[in-house]
């Protein structure tokens, strides 16, 4: 049987990884500025993470959500403490799309309404409602199309106010920083307006923190910069450092009912062990602070490199917009300098999503390589 060919692949086979480094089957060593798409939060194969998952697997790996799983409570307690919402409740699932799907479903159960506001350039996943509120018609199948999705311009407070005039709005779903779209930050005043209008119109503010959450921005959720709380936060990528685990945290205003939400695999023993290990390391190694400080260092260094048009983002989620399309630059970085970077839907923007415990020396290696590639490319363009 062949694989269903939906992914454009690099001709690279990683066989080993440690911290911010990967090794391929030919012995080449790569620096990872992409974090496997914002997933690697605490570095590849962190010893605490490997030990926690291995120990758990030797005890029990899985049983269904019909029994007591104290690891779920431990995870909820640790997550509530570190994210600053100990009064919220946790529902565990398996992927970012599933987290968003459950968040929107819960919002609609809660207020009985149907229309969801999302934003241009946004990405929320590929399942039915998640993809319907994603601004990319090429991945929306006819069966996913729904008149319940309203996609508004980004950071446009007037358009948001006008959309609320209908009074049918169930929820607003918004990334704190658009990831796939090319790292565009939601302004603090826009998120405050989302909060205000949701309160006024009995609608739910859903913070999609799948990519920009889990400390990547330097705060636990990128939405925290605005100083207002969301009703539901969705999270996935960095949560398990590669182990598939996702979740939503839910404000006390929602009442749970048996069978209202559910999943077979969500919250299994191994997933919880992975997620707990990630939180332990984030706390022990002070990774929010590292993300904030090294993010500033990296952005400042990149801004002065000729050919760079704009550097966006917070913490270690950085959009590096060039004056020319970035595909060739990324290709040279990978082939000649053995550095992984990310793309985005904006062809001029490189996305940088390294592990939150990357160090300054590793960033310097990237800055040096990128400077060289840019200067060679500029010389080529001038000639
Ligand atoms: C902001 C955001 N939301 C949701 C998703 C979907 O997550 P998943 O691919 O785990 O379903 C993504 C994935 O890139 C994302 O970036």
C-alpha cells in the first residue's frame, strides 16, 4: 500500500533528535528553528520527558475514560497553576482541530446560538467546523461549508462591532498570534474589544492557543498580553512536545453534563504523562522567561539584516518577512547550513518556532547563517 500523498516532503529522514538538534540517516546534523511546527516546546527527547513516558508505559499506557485516571487531575492542577486559571476546568482531547471543534460546540451548547466569528488569514484546523472558520477555501470541502461562519478582517474593531449587531453571534474564535497566516499579532485593544462585545451580547470568547500557547509567546497564552480572560482556551502543539495531546480549559460559567463532550483516546495515561513532563520542564527551566528574552534577542538581531522587511511576533514565535519570496532562502538554509525553518501562507514570511529552551549560542548559529545567505542572495539580485 502507498501513503496517501498529501504532504510535500523534504528528502530528509531524521533518525535521532536531542534538544534543538536532529540527525538524519546519513549522519548529517540539523539545527531545528521550526520545532516540528511549533510542537517541540521543551526540546527533543528531554531526559525528564523520556523518563516520565517510559515509566508510565511500564505501568499502564491506556485505559478508557470510564475509570479513574489521577494523572488527569495532576495535569489539570499543574496546568491551572501555571496558566493562572486554577478555577477553569480541563477537557482533554487529541489535536488542535479537535480542541477547537469542542470549544465551539461547547459555546453553542451554552448560549444556544450558531454563528461563529473568525478572522481573515486565520487557521483553526481541518475538521468540519474548525475548517469552516479557517480562512482557506481550498481546504474547505463542500460538506464543510456553512452559513454559520463569519470571517472578518483582522484587528478591525469597527467590523467586529458591526457583526455583533445581528445578536446571533455564538462565539468569537481568535489566535493570539496568527501562526499559519505568517505571525500577525492580535492587538491588545482588539482582544479587549472581543471580550467586551462577547460580554455585552452573551457570546463566548474562544482563545485559539494551539500554536501561540504553552509559553511560546513568553506568557503562557499569547492572549494574556491583552490583560483580559477568554472563556475557553484551546491548546495542542507544545502541550505534549510531540506526543499527541490537546485540551481546552473552560471557565466556571459553563456547566458540565455527562456525555456532552467525549473522546476515546483523549487524556490517556501516556498523553497525561507526556503533558505533565512538559509542564514540569517549563516550570523548572523557567522557559517562559527564556522564550521572552531570547525572542527579543533574536528579533533585534534579525531586524538589522539587509533584505529583511519586517520581524513580527512575541517570544519564540517569529515571522521573518523578507523583501523577496522566502522559499529559496529556506532551501539554502536547509541544504547548505542544515537549518530547519518554517514557511507560512505568506510567501515572503519565514516562521521561526524553535524549542523554548533553545540557547543563545544556537540562535547565533542561525543568525550567522541567515546573514550569510541573505548577503549572497542580495548580491545575486543586484547583479
Ligand atoms: C492556531 C491553530 N489552530 C488549530 C490548529 C490545528 O491543529 P491540529 O493540526 O493539531 O489539528 C493549528 C495547526 O497548525 C493551528 O496553528
